[in-house]
């Protein structure tokens, strides 16, 4: 399972607990779309994860920016992802970012609003924030491989309630 997180905004810990912490421990891969804030918080995520990838956000300190990139690609379940914290221009800029990087889907953060859009050329996924939802649900995303290729995903509230399901398929 792939677990997707973003926008922790913490100065003291990863703020993982309950179903979110369980998901992180069970995941094959954990990714974080930025705004940890302090290097110790990044280290906490790395310590809790079997395998971890992240990008830095606009609120991350210099130590984090020295360790992880502002954008990266990775593949999971045959789906090519491009990950960034944000791009000026919203969904259009994020779609362009994904196409430029040869991605099937873009993972992003910044708005703290859990969102998934699969109708365009490039799927867009924002897991929201498990720690600082700013008026939205506290949330994260989980994705599992499908037997015939692609991924089945869900947006999950921190209490474990699944509030949206979706699929992301590799482009032909």
C-alpha cells in the first residue's frame, strides 16, 4: 500500500496517531507532499516508514530543503507519479507539471483540502492534512495495486472513515 500525506506544519513531531499511524506502519511506501516545517519532523516520518519519499513545501526550513527536492517522480503499481507541494496556476499548472514530467498522476499539497480529480489527462491528488486541516477534514490517502494494473485509492479521514474512492490508471 502507498500512503500519501501532506501539510503536517509541525515544529515538534509527525503528529501521526490512530488509523494514520497504522497506515504508515503498514505501507510499502509513504510519500509526503511538503510542509513538514522542521527537520526533526521529517526525521520522525522517515523513522516511522518502511520506505519514505518527500518533497519540500513553502514552509519548510533550510535543513529540509537541503535534504529533499521540491519535485520528484516515482513509480508505484505501474503508475508514474510526479510530486510537488504546489504550482502557481492551480489545476492547469499541476496538469502541465505532470505532463512535462511524463506522469500519470500528480500528488500535491498546499491547500490542505483533500481532493482527487481523475477526469483529465493527468490525475491530480491532494491528500489534505492529517494534522492541520484548516477548515477541511483531517485526511490522508491510501492507494493499493489492482490485479490488472493501476491503483485503487481512497481519501481517508483520520478516524478511519473512507469518504471518497477513486482509481488511477497508467496512461497508454
